[in-house]
C-alpha cells in the first residue's frame, strides 16, 4: 500500500479513530493528514471509517485537516480531546467507582514494578523485546490490539510460552469516547476472543483503553466484563521517539515502588524503546526492584479485597 501511494505522489487522509496507521505512513515519508471526521455514528463496529465515506465527508464538509508529524502521531490536532479522555479515566481511578477495578499503579509499599507494552504484537519489535525479557528472565504485560493479534499469532504464542501477561487494548485502537457503548463492547469482545486462544480459553481481564481515554461513566460495561482497567504512572512518551537515552532516563526518573510503566511495542518503529530496555531493566534490578506482571502487581491480600468491597469508595494515593 505504501509503495502504491508513493508511486502516485499521494497525500493521505485518514480518519481520526485509527491510531495504528499514522506512524507507519509518516515513517515511509508520506504526507499524512487526519480528517476531523466527527461522525462516530458512521463508523463501523470494528476498524476505521470506510474509505469512501471518509472521502465523501472530507470533500463535502471540508473539515479541518491536521498534518500528522512524527512527533505528534495519532495526537495530531486532537491533543485537548485526548487529554480530556485521559482525565476522565484518571478520575475513575481516583474515585474507584468499582473498587479494585481501576489502577494507575500498584501498592506503594513493595519494590515491584510492571513493565507494559502497548499496540502490538508487531514484528520485529515485539520479538526483540521478548528476547531482552528472556535474557534478564523478567516478565512483562502486553496490551495487544486485536487487528495485530490475528495477524501475528506466532508472536502471541511466544508471549504465552514465556509466561507474560496479556491485556486487551481494543480491536482497532479507537479513541473510546467516540464510540457507543455497544461499539466499545464489540471492540473488547472481539479482541478478547482473538487473545483467548493464548490465555487458556479465557479472555484477558486486564484492559487498557487507547490513549488511556475513557468516556464518562458509569462503567457498568466494564464491571459486567469483569475487566480491570490498567492505566500507568510512568510514561516516557517513547512513541514520540525522543531518543534511547531520554526514554531510559525518563522511566528511571519517574519510577517508584508499585509503578506501572507504559511503553510501546507496536504502531510504528519502536527500535528506540527496544534499545532503551536493557538499561531500564538492569538499573531497576540494581535498585532492588522486582519486575512483575501487571496482574500480579495489582493482586491484593484477600483481607484488603474484602475491605474494598465492604466500604465506600476510597481514594488511592
Ligand atoms: Zn495504544
């Protein structure tokens, strides 16, 4: 597709729900715009706006086009909205509408950290990350996108064999506040089904919304799915490719006991993330941290769980 577009000297306009194509297209040197396509009702349950509908809307309504750049990626032209969705999600963490269901970090009392990787599986970066994790014999958590999961089952097999955890990161990486509840559920259901082959038949219960963005509550749809929403408290913004050393330093400066570290193995060229990983792991181990899967980081003693169920919502630190 990229070759075809290059041959035509094309400029590319893509819809505003698809977070998976920007990096690959901009990396290939194409000029990419995000159409401000405010018609979520036209979106299919899975995937992106149909090309024809997008072209028609763009021609008819002349919506503002945001030029996508390497450093802004999927955020191009939508920073404020994306920040709003993230604030909503963080408010859910703080309010704990369903105790034990929303987390940005684990307990602060133990020197444990969870490394998490989003947007894959995606060769060769996921495989290189798996090699490094194996070298240091440490586990991690992979928040997989359904589209990529069905494309690379062999990588999922390796993630499973090595004992890493899986999380659901939706089917096509949309900004969830754009979607109806039924659409969100279908995004989660189909991805859970794609991953269930690799998780002993059960869909993963860990869930991370794309961009860390949730629509306003209530979140009955999450509780009925028994999903645990996992955000993060350490974000090196590795997707913007700030440099290997900047990524490593950013993680190591922010990390605290109980931290959940957000990084990316998919969605574009992740070699900087891969190259930063050995330093990150070695330094954390040197500092006496244990690296654990996100589900293990969030496990709480049974007594605490009972307490959380029996009392009014509490605010974590
Ligand atoms: Zn993502």
